[in-house]
């Protein structure tokens, strides 16, 4: 598993943005919600040209200056314009993560364009029993795994988002990481589901054991975007400068040293 040079550059910009970006109107990781953001932008894209190719559409989203964009909220694949919107964002030169359960990916996959800036990010709320219960849908866990397989076969970058809940044992996340790792995903993110000192401590320990430093840094930034009231201490790792790349630094997990 790797952390690409392009994503490393965007992560470096995101860390720098912590100091001055918010004053200029853009956080290090900008969280976009389909129901809040897609309608305005996609209507502009449609109006700009009947053909509305991705390269011209990208200029319409240039106001989003954050180096890393995270599309989440309600299931993004439920929205008809999600593919056009996501393709435009990726073409505009930012790293884009689309968080999804994966249930609708088979039906929508052909609408997206593979890019070294775009990651299909499948969320898992624990192993199969926990995840299916959290999703209120039997087979949700299997659908998530299948979504990763389909996306990889189609040439997309893939990422697994592992979410630690108050009722979830850290050992379950470790087992989940080991199972999904066999699918050869491009990266992992680990975040907590709620503000809790106990969860914060557990998540930090999981990141140290399972993730490379860059994926741990990105996990912390993503968590700060989804849990904006998180304490400053939860983002302490983000304040550290990103080191120069060394051979082997881009490996995931324990092998990264």
C-alpha cells in the first residue's frame, strides 16, 4: 500500500493551511455534503455547456481552495450529479475522497473517471456483524468489500475508512484492518465516531500500530473536519512538520517501520 507523491504534496499543503488557511476561508480538509453543495455547482456545470466536459467544469469549482476535499454526508451515490461533480473536483488539481457505503457502486461506477487525484473511500463501522447492524442492512459489509474489488479492477484508487464507535473494541478494528488489507487497497484511514477522550486515546494507538505516519496524519485531519469540536490535543500530531520522503516511507502498516 502506498501514499502517493501527489497526496503527500497535498497533505503538506493541508498541514500548512492549518496556520493560515482558515483565515482565508478554506480549511486543510474541506468537507462537502451532496445535499448542501452539489445542487448549486452541478447546475452551473450543466448551464455552462451542453457538453460540459470535465476540464471546463473544473474551473467552476476553483473557489474550493482546500488541497484535500472530502465528500460525505448522506450517501453521495444517491445523487445523480455526484460523478460529474467529483470528476470536476479531481480535475481541478485537488485530492478528492468520496466516502461511500459501496452499496450503489456497481450501478454508478461507469460514470466516474479514474484519476491519481481521486479515491473511492469505503466506510466500515466494524466487522460484518457490527457493520451490518450499524447500517441496518444485512450484507452491507460484503457489499463494501465487493465495492473495493470492483473499483480496483476498474483502475480506481481505493481507501478504507475504519470508524471506531464507543461500543467497538479496538481489537475489532485491528481484525478489520487485517481483512481489508488483503484486498490491496491504496490506503487506510482510522477515525472515531464521536467526541470522547477514551475513543481519542484508542484511535491514536490504533493509528500508531496500523498506519504509516502520513495516513495517520490524514486520518487526524479528516476527523477534525467531521468532528470540528474535537479538542486541540486530538490534532497534536498534525502540527508536526511532514518529514522528507525516505525509501520505504510510503508503505502502509507495520512494514513501514
